[in-house]
C-alpha cells in the first residue's frame, strides 16, 4: 500500500520527533462512551482494513505515510453536530489528544499526527460534507468536512439566475475545515478576498462541548477562527459563506514559456511589475521550475496561469498593454463558465467534468515540503537571474508566485488574523516534490530547500520574515506539548511560540493568545503550531516570569 512506503533515514528521524505512543488504558472507556452517545462509526483497533483505509485516505503528503509514524489510538467519524460534540467530550474523558481532519492537506501532517508520544484520536470529518446553498440570499452553509470541490459543485449547480461562485483555493480535495481556518487564497482573491473574508457565521464545538454560533461565541473568537489556524479553537462544525457573483463567461489560459535563464528572469520581472496591479478581475500567477508539467520536457520554464472575469478580447488587450512580454496569442486563451475554469485549474486530468469535483480522493499523491514568503519590494533583475540559475540545479523544486493587490490590499492587516494585506506584492511558495521514495533522496531534497530558503532571505519580507499558515512549515519552530499547558523543557509557551506565531500572524499574535486563553485555557485543542494560552501564572500575576 502506498501509505506504507518509507526510507530508513526518515523513519529514524521521525521516530525521535514522534515516538510510538503507548496504548492508553482508557480505550474501552472511549468505545463505550462513544456508543452511549450514539456514535457508532469508529475504530479503536489498529491495522484493521477499515482503520487503514480511513487513516490513509486523506494522508495527502506521502512524507507522513510511513508505518513508523505514530498512529491514532482511535479513528472516529462523526456524522452530525451531536456526534461531533460527543467525540470531543469522549476523547477528553479518555485523555486522548484530539486531531481534527477535514481534507488532510496539512503540509506537515498535523491533522493526523501527534508528537511526543501523546496518545491521540483522529476525528475525521469526511462524513460531514453537506452544502446547502441559498441562491436567493447568495449564501451557503457548508459542513466543515466538505472539500472545496464539493463546495464549488454545489454552488455552481444551485438554481440561480446569475452564476454564483466562491473565493477559495484551487485544489478540489482541500478540506474547508483546515483551509478556511488558515485564510484560503485562490483565483478570485484579488477580486473578493480570502475564503475567510467571506465567512458570515460559523458553528463551533468548544473545548467544553458547547455549540457556539457567531452570536454566542462573540466577535473575538469569531475573528480568531477565520485565519488563526486549524485545530486550535475548537471543532468547526459548519461555516456560513457569502457567495460571489461572476460573469456567465470568464477567460482562462495556461502559458508555458521556456528560454535562457536570463530570458525567464526577464519574464518574471515583467510579471512581478504587472500582476499585482492588474484590474481586480485579473488573476495571473507565475510558476517557475525545471520540470513544470505544462512544459512537457525537462529544463527551466515558467508557466503563467491566468483567469479573467470577463471576455477574452478584453483580457488580451489588458495584457498587451500591461504585460506585452507575455505575448499572449488569440488561440492561447479560452472562454468558459466559472465552474469550467475551476475544473480547468483543478489539476484534474484535462478531460475531467464538473462532477469530478465531487471526488474527495487525491489521486496523485507525492512527497513534498513547502515553505512560503512574501515580497513587498520588487526583486531586482540580477537577483532574479541568480534565482533562476540556482533553481535550475534542482529539477524537483519549483516556485508558485501568487499575485496580491486588489481586494487583498483593501482589508486591514488586523481585520482577521491573516495579516498579509496592503504592501504585499505577491506570495512565493517554495516547493520540492518527488514521487518515488529514493533512499537518502528526501534528506537531500529537504536540505536543498533549506539552502534555497536561506538564499532567498535577503530578497523577501523581513522583520519578521512573513509566512502563510496554510503553507504550514515546522522549520519555523514548533511547540512540543507534554501535558496540556506545559511544554517540554522549561520554556514559556507563549514566548516560545511567538517565534513562528509572529511570522504567520505578525501583529495579531498577542490577540490570538488572548482569545485562546479565554476559550481554551486548558489547551485541549493543540498541535505543534497551535496558539498557546497564557499559563495560569501569567494570567494571575501579569507577565512576570516565575
Ligand atoms: C495540493 C494542495 C493545494 C493547496 N492549494 C491551496 C490554495 O490554492 N490556497 C490556499 O490558501 N491553500 C492551499 N493549500 C493549503 C491548504 O489550504 C491547507 O493545507 C489547509 O490547512 C488544508 O485544509 P484541509 O482541511 O485539507 O487539511 P487538514 O490537514 O484536514 O487540516 C489542516 C488543519 O486544520 C485543522 N482542522 C481541520 N478541520 C478542522 C475543523 N473542522 N475545525 C477546526 N480545525 C480543523 C486540522 O486539525 C489541521 O490542524 C493547498 C494544499 C495542498 C496540499
Ligand atoms: C462511516 O463513515 C464513512 C465515511 O463517511 C462511510 O463511508 C461509512 O459508510 C460509515 N459507516 C457507517 C457504518 O456508518
Ligand atoms: C489533454 O491531455 C493530453 C495528454 O496530456 C493532450 O494530448 C491533449 O492535447 C490535451 N487536451 C486538451 C484539450 O488540452
């Protein structure tokens, strides 16, 4: 089984980071607690076909599919709000740490792993995938286990006189539970902002088992759950979304351009000057790498993905004016409906249909590691040439550069926990990805990415060097919890977590800590990069360190 391939080196490394948990004595209690509460879809027996199938189904990064990684003591599939609450409370009673999993796309596997030998239960939300669209109101309620593909499908098939859409990421198997919890950027974000910017209400199961909607949770907590990271505040059961309207026809293209390193650097330079200041209706991203799928051959190239909310004629005239270097030709751009453009940019096979968006399974799983940066000042051409040249030494590495500006820049940096607004030209994702587990290979890949990231340091944002929480990166630092609010070692969790917390949330970190302290003082919902609560000594004696 795919889910069980591993290199020895990594196994050893991960063994120290995530030693095997001992079997907790509390499992019979968990099973009877669940049954008594009407929850019947669960497994407390490892290595049964059901357990393996559910566990592996949404391990979306094969770096975390090795058999030596810690496995959950129980897998529970809640199917409604009461069973979600019962699952949370029974896990607490059985002293099991909770891992919530929606689509399983966490870059570091945090939705299905726990470090430090902590016994844990996986609450897989895949049964909670209902989407109810109110076309007249232009809103939708979405259960948090629904994938973006399931959401887009429901929105596009709703009975509405004008096409409805939603602004979120492009990969259809991404889960709304984790995605919206971290922000959620996509092809409509320059026009309509992040997914989190378009959340009107939510229902959360709090750490003590209460059902909280927006009115009951209050504006501070409602603020925190829209971008302050998944697995931290409670279990989001459902989101209420503001849908957007889009024209009947939109225009889309994918252009691969090859050439010398100097030529490619010139294209990237023209792109970075044009893309962040195009009209809001225009999304134009830039991929750079040595084996981009669109190039169809080895060697460095750039791929530009464009979506324009309007006719192709207009898209072409805008680009001829603002980005003539791209040389977009008439036959390279196509008009289609918005939902067809979702399929077009989904990464699904090119003969896929709208119904294929309903498939929760990610068919081509790879091993990958990602890191992120923000660019606030144009990178100079000589540096772009150095970048392309260095990137060309590792064909498994590539960059995805997403343009900001537009609606992204019109929100204030503290409107939501996601702070990367005005002043950011674009985001860079640094990725390295491989599909076969070559012994020793992955150590080399991770080291390469690390050195690349060092090289990029002077060219990107600093003070602190910002990162996007949905591109989770444990290299930025992590907190190893032993018991609930105490951390391994003698550090102060709030100051320790500030190191990575301020890179994801900048000036919003302290407010997140405050909200966490109020909703979850015992740190029930925690992972290696969850916001910590103030410890009781801090709460009762101000900020004096004992
Ligand atoms: C192939 C791929 C494409 C991507 N494309 C984009 C993109 O276009 N734009 C973008 O912004 N990001 C993108 N991402 C990043 C993605 O948004 C994050 O990885 C996100 O956290 C995934 O959500 P999930 O539900 O699939 O993940 P999960 O791994 O299930 O969850 C992620 C985190 O959220 C927590 N969580 C899950 N459900 C809930 C819930 N109901 N309540 C509370 N906490 C919960 C988990 O415990 C975990 O900590 C992509 C990732 C991948 C792998
Ligand atoms: C348990 O949940 C899974 C995922 O939703 C579903 O496929 C399966 O049919 C459920 N089993 C039972 C017994 O309800
Ligand atoms: C779809 O992909 C195949 C193989 O990758 C290619 O030959 C074909 O031209 C593509 N079709 C379209 C419409 O892009």
